[in-house]
C-alpha cells in the first residue's frame, strides 16, 4: 500500500512559471506547508548529527530494542556534549 506524504519543499520559480504557461495542462500546484518544512529541517539536522555514530547510521543492531537503546545513548551524549 502506497502512503502519500505531503510536500514539504517549496516549488522552484521556474516550475511555477512553466506550469502557468501551460495553463490547464500544467497540472495543479504542489502543496507547500511552511510549518512542515520547519519540522523537516529539524529532523534532517538531528539525523546529520547522528550520522557519525556508525552503529546507528548502518543499523548494525538488528533488534529494535537494541537500536532504540543506541539512539538514546547517542542522543544523550550529543545533548551532554552540546551543553
């Protein structure tokens, strides 16, 4: 089953102009939610801070509980190191 997600990236100006030029054949405009874009940015920055932790980035812990524990340890260390 395919899950549709909402677009969280603004549409480039050249695509807007091309869609307007094509009229009714240009399709409908893509939805953009500014609040969702802010949340996406926060999540991406958090993931980028966790990437140096190889066990998390490569998912070497196959059990969900172990993976979650590794995430907790990494997040705790990152918060502690930032303070």
